[in-house]
């Protein structure tokens, strides 16, 4: 996945946190957000279990309950978990962003390397076509159009 799309998806989940104010972890909207966020993390970091584990380690509900516990405690626990989730997702965005320039440089370098290799070996290919095995008919490169045809095959 390219870095721009990864950043967009992670930012979308961060932005959705604002819509979850005042909810607890049993709310359908919260459950959907959490599932969507897990899916995004799996898509952005398909080879890493650690990212998903970091997110899943966040507690969005009270770890201890007691009789007479106010409903606001569940909401506060969920909101505290959402703050942690925001921090984790922002960290993931920074991680993705730090590799953006490296990915572009690598892609550019790979493309250039392919072209350089093709042009450096062009004369060898041209010579090989003139001196074919077992006296086979030769392919002469007489002009620019013959070179273009040969490069299209590479």
C-alpha cells in the first residue's frame, strides 16, 4: 500500500474518534470504529503483528467493576482508551511517513537501474544478434527504428 493511502486511512480513523465522544465500548458506533481500525491496521501493516497487538492492548472499558458503579465510569474508560488509540494511530502515521521518502527513492532508483542496465547491455545484444548460433539468420540494427523495435522487446 502506498504511503499516501496508508496515511489517509489512519487519519480517517483518528478523525472518527471525535464522533465517539460520550459513548462507551458497548456502543454500536464504537464497536464499528474499533473493527474498522483493526482492519486498517492490518491493511497498512500486513507483515507486522506488533502494530495490531499494540492497538488491541488498549483498554476501552473498566478493568474492575463493582456494584453501584456509575455509568460515567464506563464512558470515561472508553474515552481514555480512545486517547491512547489516537496516540498509537498518530505514531503509526509518523512511522509510515518516515518511510515515504525512502520508498520513492527506492522506486526511482530501481527504474533508473533498469534503464541503465538495458542501455549498458544494448551493444552486447546488438552484437549477439549479428553473430547468432548455428548460422541462423541475423537481425541487423541499421537505424533508430530497429533500435526502438529491439528496446520494445526488452
